[in-house]
C-alpha cells in the first residue's frame, strides 16, 4: 500500500488521537428502547391465536372430508354400481343406435358415455383406458416409426 502524503498522514494521526466522547447513558437507554420496540413482534393474545388455529384445523378437516366423500361417491355411483365397462358402453351405444338410427356411431357412443356419467356426482364419464384408445382411433400405431 502506498504511503500517504505528509499532510494526510498528519490529519489521520490527529483524527486518531482525538478524544471521542462516549454516548451518555440516557442516549444509550433511549437507543436500546427504540431498537427493542422495532425488533419485537407483538403477537396477539394466546386465546386469539388458538381460536384461529382451531378454525383452520376445522376448515382443513372439512375440506379433506369433502374430497374423500366426493371421490368415494364418484367411484361407486348413486345406485351402488361400479363404473361401466367398455363393453357396457358399446352395448348402450348399440341400443341407442337402434332407437335413433339417424345418429352416427360416434354420436351414439358419446351419448352412451353421457348416460354413464349421470350415475356419478360430478358429470364426467369414467372411461377405461381401452375405451379412450378406441375413441382416439385404435391407439398409437407403433409400426409407423
């Protein structure tokens, strides 16, 4: 490190030798009190916290119960039947085509899936994977790669 010029060296020496005053006790106490106020987080009373914790626990348990009950209801259906198989959907589609010959086979299949969906709480058909691939045109052709 370079040596300071004489003038700056003397100035630095004078500044180092200046007697520094220590802060007064009142100033120190006031500073510490202000810092304590800023750093301390005031929590609500324990009874108020426990009410919110109880309310959150009740809400969470209700949401979990609703999720499980909807899942169980959808898997069983309103009439206690398990979801239709692909062959049952095909049979209902064939019956619909006999009743309404002006509908195409894809339309009757769609209506059959909608009829199956009416047995569940949420209106959505539960399709086995084989039915999905039949709808998609027979699945993926692996020989064309």
